[in-house]
C-alpha cells in the first residue's frame, strides 16, 4: 500500500470506530439527551472521516467536491436536527424518562404557545403539569 | 454512455474496507435494537437518524471497495434527504404533544 | 489593494496550484476567490482582511481540536460506567448577537465536548445547553461564554 492508501485505511478505521462508539452510546446511554450527544458528535465525525477517506482514495477534483458537499451537509444539519428533536422531546416525553440532575429549562416553555422565555416565570403560571419544580 | 473505469483498491485496502463495513454493520444492529426498544418516539427518531448516517457511511465505503466514485452521488442525496426526515418527525412529535 | 486585484492574484495562484492554464480555470479561480474575499472583506483596509483570514484559520484549527477532544470524551463516557454521568441543563446568557451568529455558536456548541444546544429563548438572551457531566455550573457557563462566544465574535465581526 502506498501513502494515500495508508491514509485512506487510517481514515476508514477511525471513522468506523467512531460510528461504533455512536452505536454503543445510543444503546447504552441512560436518557434521550445523552443518547443525542453520542449520536450527534460521534456519528457526525465518524461519517465525516469515512467521506474524507473517499476523497483521499480517489484523488479527483469531482470526488473531492462531492465529498466536501457531503461533509458540509452533515456538519450543518446535524446540530439543527438535534435541536429540533430535543425541542420536540421536551414537550412530548414525560419527565420520568429523563435523567437530569439540574434543569434550568424546566418551566421555561409555555405549554400552550410553545414559546420559550429566558427565565422561569416567577408566579409559576407556565409550569407544565408533569414537570416537577427543581429547586437548587 | 461509457461508465468510468473502476479504480480498484489494493488487497490490503479491500480488507480494511471489509472490516470497516463489518464494524458499521454491528453498529447498525445496535441502533436497530434501540429503534425496536426505545421507550419513547424521540428515542426512536434519534436512532433512525443515526442509522441513516451509518448507511451514508456504508455507501462511501462501498464506493472505495468497488472503485466506483459515481456511487458517491447517492451519499450526497442521502445526506440531504436525511435532514428533511428528521425535521418532519420533530415537527409532528411536537404537534402531537400539544395539538 | 482592491478586492478585484486580490482575487485576480489568487486566481493566478489557483491556476498554478491546479496545474491547468486555461481561460476556464482562470474564470473558476477568479469566481472562487472573489466570493471568498467579498465574504471576508467587510469593508476597511486590506490589512484587516488578512488579519480576519488569520483569525478564521486559527478558529478552524481550534474547532478541529475541540471536535477531536469531544469525540475522545464521548468515547470515554460511552465505555466507562454510567454512574460517572451527571447530566443537566444550564441556561447561558448571551450578549447581543445577530441570528446568524447565534446559529453558528449553537452548532459549534453541539459539536464540541459534552455539550448540546437545546434551544434559544425567543428574546435571544439565553441559550439552553445540555451538559453530559455537570460538576461546576459556573465554570461551565464561563467556558462557553468566553471560549466559544468570544472567539467566534472575534472572527465574525
């Protein structure tokens, strides 16, 4: 194997390793948000490494352009997707499935209009029925 | 139409590709388990999202193994579609929580 | 130096690097260079342009380093006993920022160690961030505000 193939092999191994870590993380982590952390970070970097490996393997301008397109899409959309899912999950999933030791978001969402205040309302009008107040 | 000539990798790289595919396959099994098991719908959506990521990676590895760079366009389309699916899911989960 | 002159120069460098001397490659190089220079220019003198380019390169290196650290840390959390985890959500105050700056900051925070941006409040004053391991809330808050927000604004403004 020459230099470029060695580099490709290295990127493939690292990429699939991170993909594996993302898989284990999604399987093992205790609640939705920690699972999302594993998936959003390790998954993105793993696939990114593999795509980079394709670019180093073919060494062609068209392939490199396509590869950078894929990487750009992945890195632009992954955080937005995780934000959307997290927001939806905060409304949909009941609190017993959440493992949070400290939650400053609790009660900030208006359950009717889905707007987000920057701090918890003092009189507690917005508190959802299934969110326990967490005092610290 | 003439297809581009395949740029076959050496035997060592072939082996690495096979190993990487096997590792990806195991990771896919783990996420499928989470899809089946996942206590709530968002858990399943997160796992499904990750599965699509893995599929994108697997297509890229195939394109190295068979020496066909034209397979890469499938991965481009997939990376685009994947986000739309997740966004739609998130929208409906949020709607369903408070109709 | 004007923006046209810089992009013409870069286009010639592009032709040399690509190793293909044709009107088409000159045009492509010129378009690429013009877009990049116009994006990064932001008015003012050329000295500022080069400084911004340098800052952007430094920020890119910083980002790649943080990304690698993030993934090693995720690997550590994933493979070690789960009792080590102490997840939590913090509210982090932001200074005055435009929408695009908040978007970039949120994406960066999601892709870096142990943090995940959940949402930004409607008045754009507070960002809610999920932490994988929350041992010292005040230090974490300061880290996000000073490490990421300050560096990012340095490059983008």
